[in-house]
C-alpha cells in the first residue's frame, strides 16, 4: 500500500512538477491495483488550509474529497488505536497531523510518499519514499 502525505495529494491534484517520476510511478501502480490511500487527517488538513485561504480549491473541501474517493483513493479513518500509536511515537516531532499520518502508514504496512524532511529522516520504523524523486 502507498499512503500519500497531504502535500503529495495536493501535488497530485495539481499535477505539480515537484512530484518526481519515481513517485508518480509508485502512485500509478498503487492506483491500478487499488492500494493507494490517504489518512482521513489529510482531508482535514486540506479543509483547514482552504478555510484559512492558504490554498485554493475550485470546489468545497467535501466535494473535492468525494471526487478523490470516487476516483478510487482509499481513505483510512483515524481510529482510537491510531491516535494512541501516534502519541507514543518516540523522538518524533510535535505536529499532530504528521504523527497521525506516520502511525497510519506504520499500522497498515504502507510506504509513505512525502517530501517532509522530518519524516524522511526519522529513525523509527516508518517506510518512506521521497516525493521529489
């Protein structure tokens, strides 16, 4: 399974060139076999960014989310067990959304595609792929 970090989902949505060719290939393959996912917290982050006018969505956040889900992106809910696991990550930075996303990836044995250097460098058991590659 491939899990997209929030900014990677936005890059994919905008066909941003920051998303590198090997990441695009991983996404294409995962999408083709039904194993491309995002944490529900990523939709919350996007909705918050849109509400604060830090990003522009051409539709409501809920409509945007629905389009992605209908297209085949899997949404992984934030269960209580994931919330607890996120709180227990050792030597991890304080951003709660990053904690939820990392815990989700680890709980599902997923590879996280991200450009976040704090996630890429974290020495814990998180499998990551650098989004720019």
